[in-house]
C-alpha cells in the first residue's frame, strides 16, 4: 500500500503497529542528514514533535527568500525572484535548485514505515527504500516561464 499524503505526525498518531509497511514518498525525513537532524532537534524543542515535510519545506522556502532578498539588496519582486532562481537552495543537505518556472527541484525518497520491532527510538519510523531523482519526481517545466 502507498500513501500519497502521509505526514510523520499521522504515523505517530496511528502507531507503527497500524502503519507498518506503508510506503510513502517524501523529500524530507528528520533523520536523513546532519542538517535535517539539526533542524529537527530545534523544531522538536519548540513543538514536541518531529517536523513534517511541509514544516521543512516552508522553513527552506522562507530562508531561501530571505537570503535572496539580502543578495538582491531589495525587496523588489523581480530582483528577488531572479536572485532566488540563481542561488542554490539549501534543502537539509540535499541538492536542490529553483527552475525558471519557480518549481524547486530535489530528489524524493520512497520510504517504508518500519515495524515496531525495527524502530529503535521515538519518531524512528521510516526505512529508506530508494531515491527518486528530481527529474522523475516532478512534472517537466511549463513552456511559459514566470518572471524575467
């Protein structure tokens, strides 16, 4: 079985006994890299739960926007958008870049929810199955490009 819109909080709510062996894709898992673990530790200290892919994506997007605004030296939409597309996106230790149409491209990972016996600690829920390259995970770029 594959879940298309599954968050780590959902797995926590239903428990591993119920969710075990469910497959899901995500571009973010709290335990995927040193950067994701550091972010997740800070998040957990404030929220008392591990961040979902949405939490991580929002953080990465806002951080990228603020860095681009600083690089552009203005809050002008066109200038900041150009700076955003030119700069690499910091995505928790994984390569990511913004296409001309605004889509941020990054690899997704297919995970399987661990069984209770496989889990070694709270929030240790996902076992990596394989990576899905960004070019396969996202639709091709639109012909019409946003911005200059």
